[in-house]
C-alpha cells in the first residue's frame, strides 16, 4: 500500500507541475492578460468533497496518511466518511495514538474501488474495501447503513455526494476492520 500511495503522490505532483507549466507564458499582451492568469483547477474529487463537507478530522487523517492523494486520482471510489463526532467515539476519544499502520488500515477500510450509490442498490451487499476486508452495505426503503467486520453498524447520514471520481457517503460511526492496536 505504501508504494501505491507514493506512486499516486508522484502522479499528482507530475500533473500539478505539467499544469503549472502549461499556464506559464512570456509577458502576455493586454488582451491575453486575463487568459494567462493562473486559474485554480476545479477539483471535484473525493478529498475536496470531504474537506468542503467540514469533516475536519477525516481531512486531517487523509492528509497525514497520504490516502487523500490517492483519492484525488481517477477512481472511481466510494468513501464512507465518518463525521468528526464519530471519531470522538473511538477508544481514547480520538484517532490520536493509533499506530500509523492501524490508522492506514482503518482508513482504507472506509474506501471501496468503484462507485456504489444508494440508488443502485436494494437490499444488502458485501463489498471488499481497499483494506482487503469487506463491509456490508444495506439500502432499505428509507435508510441506508454500512456494517463492519465486528457487526457494528453506521448510518448513512448524508448519502450519495457525487463527485467526478466517485461518491462519498457521510456516516455516523468509524468502521473498524478489527481491533485497533496502539492504545
């Protein structure tokens, strides 16, 4: 996984550098001045959606582990994104103190390769995560949930935030692939 994240980070850096090079020009004329100004790229990706949704703890953890760089990639991905309140319900009241390896395992357990929207699913489905273990995604008549390997269930409090490279479902619980070490 670490090699994958490093490759993804290198790819993102290459795209940024190429984009910046494309914006460079030698002293634009008055009419070209506006067109030559650097324009921030529209980033309608999973990591940006998480940040804009105000999920500060998850945004910080994605940045610290490097997983955020991967989730800016082509995808598609589905992310079950815990609220800040959900992280306070972890043992110890926060993710601080979880070993880096366990933190990466916990976060990759929230990511699925592919786009899984509630509108495309009826009933329950076991889906493999990037962690390698599966979660159970269930869509009912008026609710949707995701259950982890321990049988704990998170509610989708804001489902189907669609972005260019996938979909984000905000959930009210942190999913766990198993016991968390480092506590």
